[in-house]
C-alpha cells in the first residue's frame, strides 16, 4: 500500500503487465501503418510514460507530438475539458494516432474527436492504454485498447492523484476498503482489553489502549510516563490534553491500519469531541461504541484478582479501584449520552464466558 496526499492506494497492475499491453498496441498499430509515417499525438500529462514506452516498441518511421487537455481535479472528473496545448499545425494529409493513457467517461475523447474533426489530417485513430468499459459512454469507437480496467481511481505510470504518483512504474488503485473504528466502553475490569484482543484479530484492527500506552511509558521512564504516573497511582484520570495528544500520535503511527479499536479512550466528553474532530481531519469516523455492562461488585472482585497476577498497583487496592469507578461515573458515563445522540451506542452484557461476550460484540459489529 502507498499513501499519496491523504489517500491510500493498493498495487493493481505490475510493470510487466503494463509493458506487455503497450507492446501489443504498438505491434497492432505497426501492422496497420508500416507503409506510411504516422504522427503519434500523446495527450498530456498522463500519457508521457505510455508514449515513451510505445515509441520504444514501434519499429517503423514515425513522428511524435503532444496535445494537452485537462479534465480531472482530484479524484473526480470535473466535466470541464480545457485545451492547454493545441493540436500541432503541420498534420495536413498525415495519419494521426492519438495516444491516450486512459479513457473513462469519454468526455475528453469527445473533445479530442471534436478537435481533430476540424483538421485536414488524412485520418485519425485512437489508442488508449487503459479503458474503463463499465463507464465509457460508447459514443466513438476506440481503435486500439490496452487493458480494460474496473471503474476505480488509479495512479502511477503517468497518472496522478493531485500531481503525485506519476513517476510510479506500476499502477495503483484507490483503496476504498471500509474502515471500522470502534470504541470499547466500560468500567475498569469490564473486559475491554480481553475483548479487544479477540476483535482486533477477527477484524484486522489496530488496538490502542491508552492505559497500556501510559504503562509502557512509565516502564520506560519517559517524560510522558513520569507525568502520567502520579495520576494513575491514585486512580485519577490523566489530564485531557496529555491523553488526547498521546492518542493522536498513536493513530498517526498506524496510518495504514484498516481500522482501530479504542480501548480506554475516550474517557471524557472533551476527549470524545477531540477524537471526532481529529478523525474528521483524516476522513475517518467512529462507527460504533460498544459498551460492556457489568455491576460494580463483580468488577471489583475481577480487578482484585487481576491485581494479584498483573502486578498493577491500581488493581490491588480497593480504595483506588473505587476512585476509578468514581472517575468513571463522573467523567466517562456522560459519554453514553454523547454517543447515543449520534446513534452509535451499543450496550452488550459483559458477564459470562469470554467467547460468548465476543460473539455478542461481533453480532453488533456485523450489523453495522
Ligand atoms: P486502564 O488501563 O484503561 O484502566 O487505565 C489505567 C489508568 O490510565 C487510568 O486509571 C488513568 O489514570 C489512565 N488513563 C487511561 N486512559 C485514559 C484516558 N483516556 N484519559 C485519562 N486517563 C487515562
């Protein structure tokens, strides 16, 4: 996968496949025009690699020229075709083969046909390396076609996404895979970490636990760890600005993930708002908040048990646990209303066998 500007693209056509298609077009054109000197007119900018490789494969005498039109802006065709570099004026009586990198809707082709109809060339033909038969309007015959491709945005081998990607030897396709971003919600001990470990495998997601990131930083005595330690030791929440920044850094580090499970974040309405805002800048969003329901007494027993094995000091002292619940009730519980108002809050019974709870969560995810 590669990233250009804000978008991800996955490999689509290998260099050998492209070169084989170029060669095949050159051979067909050569068979038709070997007895004359045709003029190949490349349609800039996207055609430059195609024209260069085409000419290397063309074995007979020929001329070459370029024309420049523009119709794409970003990912979608604007429908406006401008002539930026006009047809050469010495084409009289010559056979012209227009070399296009790609034909999709046919809008640019229409403009080309219009331009060449007004010239006194002997004849003109159209060759396109890539061709989207699904969306082509079929108005004019395309004389030579390289590869018929699905209607997905592509880059590479001369084609760009906002000017990037033209230098790639292969062709890449926009990765439109739907991301799933989940918030796991619930009191300490509700089983968020346990369930996240299953869900991340099942749905190929990146699991971010802010508690784990803080503990990692404490263990490595980083500045962030030293700062967080005093709050965590008491069972208080670490201040929002510190936590939000840390969370954003974690997401940035895994920008190629196919989705995230946020575990232990957000824990305040300010964090939830910051998360929504941050995801929006990445063209991402939270798809669902999954709440694991369990009553306090069950959770306290679970946490004290966990404390014996994990060594987590905040799990070993009942008063610290009760303080974490207090923090939850005051600061985190209001998030339920926040996500309910967005229609994203799903509550699941968090008591029972681990795999049963995973199944309950998976059912919600699959219905999203
Ligand atoms: P956890 O492992 O999720 O139970 O988190 C352990 C501790 O890390 C919490 O009691 C807080 O002190 C701190 N912490 C984890 N996530 C957050 C968060 N989103 N906001 C503030 N503090 C957090």
